[in-house]
C-alpha cells in the first residue's frame, strides 16, 4: 500500500501520468512524430520494474514496446537513422531481449512494421539475444537443449 502510494505520486508528478499504465500512448507518440523526451524510456523502464517488483501484476509486454519504441526514437536522433525505423527496431529488440523470443520478435516486427525490414530486425534481435543471454522476464521459461 505504501509503495503503491509512492508510485502513484511519482506517476502524477512525472508528466501527469505519462509513464503510468501500459502507456500505449508512448508507442503512438514514437511513431507519430510527437514529443519524446530523451529520458522517457528510462523512466518507463524504472517505474515498470518498481511496479512489478513490489508485487503489482500485469502489463509486462506492452511496457516493453513503449520502452523500446521510445529508446529507438532517442537513438535515431543521435545516429541519423529514420525515426520510425529506429523506433521499430527498438520495439522489436527490447521485446526480443527481455522475453528471450528470438524468432517471434523478428516475425512480430515483420507483421507490424513490414516484412521488408526482416534483415534489420534479424540484426537487432541477434544483438539483443547476445546481450540478454538466456535471461527472460518469464521465470518459468527454459531453453531447449
């Protein structure tokens, strides 16, 4: 209860709830050219981790999409890559790395953003898979030998 109250205050004071809930609006903002702050992805990540760590359930995957898309948008600005492409790569890469679902992530990217980007999704998913190793947000998930 106490941590829930603390989180509620944080959510209200940090851009009036911008990081609360599933935050599909952050994904939409990333792809519609709306304002994405350089710190959106890290605040969404930290607040999602805090919320799940204290025992609140639900909403692991959609926040991953928000984190990835906003991170991709920020990286696009530094690398000179088209924003929508980089947001899509972040969307797919963060999801794939966190869930340890290599092929599913590539196919989700193709289905949502277009199969012509499969080579880029493949590269991003290879990197995210190497970085995350065999870790997953799902404790019961196991690798097949």
